[in-house]
C-alpha cells in the first residue's frame, strides 16, 4: 500500500488535530497508509529527542475523537529546520547543518510516496526546498496569525480571534467600573490581523498594528476625547509587532535606567506612556499563548478538515510541490514556490481598516 508521511511544524494552532484526523481518515478510505512523524522534523532527524514514538503508523482508531482538541497529537517543534538543523559538536557547541538529504533518504527508507507538512510560512519555505530536491511534498497552511500568503485564511486564526474577543469583551466592564484604560497585547508576529479583527469585534477604542506605525499622542488624544465626551474608560488593543512612528520600541521606554526591560512588551510600554499622557490609570495584559490554546472553533475544524482531505486528494491525484489553500468558498492548490518567503499583512487601505476608522476606532 502507498504511504503518506505527516508532520506538524512550528507553533501550534487550534485545528492541527482536525487536519491529522482528516488526513488519516481520507487516506484510509483511499487505501493509503498514513505515518505520523513526531515533533516536526525531529521525528526523522533527532528521534532520540522525541517526546513520542518518532514515526508511527496512524489509523482511524488513533484519530478517533481528536478533531475538537487543541494542540497536536504529533507534537511540534520550531527548532527543527532540516536545512539548518542544530547539531551539537563534541565541544558542546551547536552549529547548523543542511540535513535535507537525510530527510529525503529517510522518507525513501520509510516508503513514503508523499510527505504532508502542516505549518506556517517557515514550514512552507522548507516544504518548497524539499520539493525542489525531489521529495513529493504537500503543504497545509497553519497559523493563528493569518499572515500566510495565497490563502484567504488558515485554521487557528478564527479561534484566536474568538478567544481574544471574549477576553476584550470581559475587560469592558472592569475598565468601566474603574474608569481605566485597559491595554491588551495580542500575538500576530509582524501582522496585525488578530488585533484588528478582535479589536473590531469587541469594540476597542484604539487598535495598534504593525502595518500602521502609531503616534502615542494621537492614541492619548483619542482617550482624552472620549473622556471629554463623558466616557471614562477605554480599551486599546496592541498587536505584539506594533511600532511607534519612526522609532524603535526602546523609544517608548518610560525610564532610562533599564527599567523599561522589566516593563515587558509593547502593551506594557503603551500603557505606561498612556498613563503619563492622559493622567488616567492604565493597566495592561498580554494574551500571548492563550491564543494558541483550547478547542478550535467550528470554522477552524471545518477548514482544517477540508485542508487535510484536500492534501490527500492532491496526493492521490499525483500533485506535489503545492499548498492547499482556501479560496473563499473553495479549496485550491497553489505552488509552494509562490508561497515561500511571502507573508500577508493587513492592507492599510483595505475595507476592514476603513470600516474600523469609520466606526471611530483610532489607529494612532
Ligand atoms: O506564529 C505564531 C506565534 O504564536 C506568533 O503569533 C508569536 O509571535 C510566535 O508564534 C510565538 O512563538 P513562540 O511560541 O516560539 O514564543
């Protein structure tokens, strides 16, 4: 029987288990065998460091009832790039080696006809390089950040936005009770998708995203304007990658004695500056990895299942070197070469930002 290898790489995202389930179930229905590789490429290249059986046969029984669970039953790793694989020398020093040939040899040895790589932009770049070297690879896009190009969306994003929205909803009442400014920092790396969508959904008063460098004075003005209108609380959502106009994050430091380090990330810095400029009590919190945890939303379960089944369909149909992608309502295949190295940022003139501005949300 023909064999599919499957691994999940990079940061986890809700929906990974639904992809695994879909790949295994649809492969079985087509008479193919599926093998799960543990902890990303470590399952192949560093089996001794694996948290589970490095490579194992996955059957329907193994994926029973996992579609609604967060995380990945295969484990993941963002330190296992086979093109720059960390190797510890006899002197204890770690250097990086291109071990892509080993990946090809091991896949051959394991009898894989194709390898499904579920991951973010880094993993899609690796997938593309392995494909160029002759391995039949299908990419499945994953990220809570929604920053992968050539796909309308990925699974994980909807769940992250839903959870962030719920958290921000909850902050309104405490902000209101204490007449405070609450600053919420969310993940998203260099993109502001989570901040924009959750901020809009939860009625934030200012949203700071990397795509629109902000002027802290304008954010303070927006808060003071609300104050003047009798609204004594404000919610500011800050993407972790947000930056002030023309400046390093260090410019935001409220003190010059190294104290800024202890203040934490951009959210804490924005809160400290707003407190100074508005004279209002400000509090900040970081949602961080909470956004990656928990059960996938219904949308993400369906998206992940469609991606998994589409990956198997692509393999059976003889494709390789492609990524499955969501094209609004349909699934299509796009060349990995067109995805690798490209990220998707929030369009600053796009409809969502324009709508937010029309609703009175400040971007600084
Ligand atoms: O890409 C997903 C993501 O969660 C980003 O939003 C965040 O910047 C990063 O991963 C965090 O990675 P780590 O878990 O390695 O700190």
